[in-house]
C-alpha cells in the first residue's frame, strides 16, 4: 500500500466517524435553514482544522469526500436543493458549503 493510499484510508476512517454525526444533523434541513446548515458545516470544518497534521492545504481531500458522501446519502428535493453554477447540477444545501469553503 502506497503512502497516498494509506493517508486516504486514514482520512476516511475519521471522516466516517464525523459523518455519523454531521449527516443526520443536515438531513432534515432545507433552504429555510441555510444559516443553520452553514453553521454546522463551518463548525465541522473548524473541527477538522484542529486535527493534528491537517493543514489548510490538506483540507481538499476531506472536503471532496464529505461533499461526495452528502451526495450519496442525502436526497435532493425541492426544499433542500441548490444549483451549482460551475457545473449546472443540483445538490443539497450542505454540498454548497463544502463546495465553496
């Protein structure tokens, strides 16, 4: 196993633990609660930044993995969707925060 693969496996392990809390908190929220969504996501990213060995430049991997996990788990509906202007596709409000942070 290469160094990059080992790092990715380690990232996924701690992220899965974080997702177990974050995703259920985001699930019932929609556009009407955008400030609450932003606060949850910003708090999560702040927690990541406190992890030893995780620099600002290394946030890309957890951001991408979290954005992808949100897409896999949370259904996009009329109440919680936004359109990503870069790609023109719909996502949940949570993916918006992890897209532009």
